[in-house]
C-alpha cells in the first residue's frame, strides 16, 4: 500500500504542485530591474482574485447557513453572474502570480496558470461539482441555462 500510495497518489501530486508553483518560485529570483507594468497588473489581478474568491465564498457560506435555503440554488450576489465565482477568483490569482513572475524578468512557463485553469474547469472544480449539483438540486438545470459556468457575465433571461 505504501509503495502504491507513493507512486500513484503522492508523487503525481508533488509533480503537479511543483509545476503549478513555478511562477511563484521563479518570480522570487532577484533581478536588477524594477517591477514593470506587467508585474503590477499581475499583482492587482492576484489581489482582485483573492478578494473576489473571498466574497464568493462568504456569500455561499451565508446562503448555506440560512435553513430556508436548504435544497435551493445560490443565484445571488456574485453567483448571479457565474456558477463558480470562487473558481474564477482562484484562476485570477494564478494568472496574476504568473504575470508578476513574467513582469519581474523570470523565464516562466505559462503551463502553470493554464494547467490550474484546466483543472478548475475540467477536472476537480466545475466539472465535478456540476455533475453532482444537477443530480441533487432540481432547479440547477435552469441555473445552468441562464448563468455562465466560469466567466462572470450578465445572466440570460
């Protein structure tokens, strides 16, 4: 069991974490140049993502804490414009970190934010939750029809 867990669970996760963390690691390499406009855009994008995700999580937490909302679909606040605003905020953080690293002169692979965005959309985030929510919440299909899955957009009528 230990060998299996090491080779098929922990080693792949370690490699994935390493690739995902490359912008943050390489972005810390000291350079002789000051941070440019791209790095500042990245910083503000990361801050925006953190705040956006925190607001979305707080809104969902409050919604779930109200007993009258049991079995209902959260479609208020940021959740009105995206079915997964917390994942959108998370992706914005990763893209922001990448821009800071690139703007700081680090030779960074764009694989990290692309991989994180794909994981959020197609593997562990949106895709996994969508399947469960369609089965457990009767009104979720209507929510899917009118609300963007990831990018915040005005809802369809």
